[in-house]
């Protein structure tokens, strides 16, 4: 078979770096920040919001030992995420969780929820939600 010197490929090689780049994993810190961000035009933020909305997927992953350590807050993680998304301060979230609740209680609950959401995102279970 003879190849012509004028034959060129029309495929662009610019997209290869994106395809070959390692996939960035979601962290709990990133999830917490993106929960309060507007998702318009940002694929990663939209993915975080989509995963957070699927509460049964991530909240069911809470290990028993962590649920024990969180106490009553363990059953209220979806509510804590909602309050965080609404911009309620960690101090107020802590007080809503318990009469003597503090910012520390809210941060523990938010960290647990954000870690579970990141775990779901990194597992690819919500990829079909954001297109």
C-alpha cells in the first residue's frame, strides 16, 4: 500500500493531555468548599451537588464506629449538609444538633459527610448524573 505525502490526519492532539492526565480525586475539603459554591459552568461542583443530593448513597456508607462517635449527629448528616449548603454557620449548626452543640460538633459532622460524598464521587457512582 502506498501512502501519499499529502494525506494528513484531521484529528487534533490537543485533547490527549486531558485524557492522559491522572484523574484528580475529590477530597473532603474540596467537597465542603464546593457545597457552598454555585455549580453553574463547573463540572466538579455540579458533581459534588449531584452526589450530595443522593443522600441514601453516601449516608449508608457511614461506618458503625464513626456513627457511634458522632452520636445523634450521625442520623442527621443529610440535614447538616443541607444547612451547610444554605450558608448556616458551623456554630449555628452545632446548636441545632444539640442544645450544648458547638462549632466542633458541626465540623465533625460536616467532615464525616464530606468524606462520604468524596468516597462516592471517587468511586464513580454518580458519573451519570452530570452530563
